[in-house]
């Protein structure tokens, strides 16, 4: 800005000297002096406006640079999370391939009385209302040559999903005291009505 003003001053002074030393009439000299001084004023205003615009552009550029840096940081965080998810999903896919389309369920309790299991199932359903609505928990009839009813968590699951259900059942201590959650191949038994 300072150099621009100095250049304008020098140019204006040279123009004024040219007007004053020229052989023109007084009226023409006065008009040329007014035009020269007016041009100088307009140039100063334009230069200061340009300087303000430049500063504004620099501020905006800095703000955008900061936003870009923040976005890049978030992208790096998401990239790490996606890598973790991709690894997990990849592991689950391999697990699914091992099951060869076999379906599973998670048995969280077994008893010879369906009544006792139903009481426990209803308690779980009270704590986790979606379980019953979605058919994710039920008491199954005993298989042929057995008198054991099964309290089942998750049904018709592929191996990876059954593993997730098993972990959930274990980590949330869904099996009654003394019972262990087991991952079992579907056997075609039906839920008790």
C-alpha cells in the first residue's frame, strides 16, 4: 500500500509540474490541476479499497485453510475407523464362509420346565422390549427323544451373527446363574406357544 501511494504521489507531482510549466492558459492549467488532484484522490481511495479487499481475502483464505485442516483430521480419524470396520466385517465374512449357509441360534438356558424358562424369558423381554417383538427370544420345544426345553436368543442366524449374539448374551449376562450361552446349529424345533 505504501509503495502504491508513493508511486501515485510521484506521478501526480510530475503531472502538476508538467501542467504548471506548460504554456497553457490559466483556465486550462486550473482544469488540468483539478483533474490531476482528483485522479490522485481516486487512486488513493482505490488503492486503500484494494488493500482492504486483499486483507479480507487473506482472512478468508486462512479460515478456509483451518477448516480444511480440521476436515482432513476428521477424514484421517474416519479412515482409521473404516479400516477397523473393514477388518471386522472381513473377519465376519470369513466366518460366514466357514458356516456354508448353516443357520444357528444361541441357547442361553435349558430346563425340563417350559414355565421356568418362560418366566426368565419374560423378565428379559421386560428389560429388552424389542426381543419378543422381533422374535429374537423364545422357548423352544424339546427335540425328539429329549425333555429339555431351550431358551433361545436369536434364530436362523448365520455363523457371524450367531457369534455376535453369543457375545452379547455373554457380556450382558443373559444366561441365568449357572447356565452358559451356547452356539447351536438350527435343529428345526419350534417355539412354545
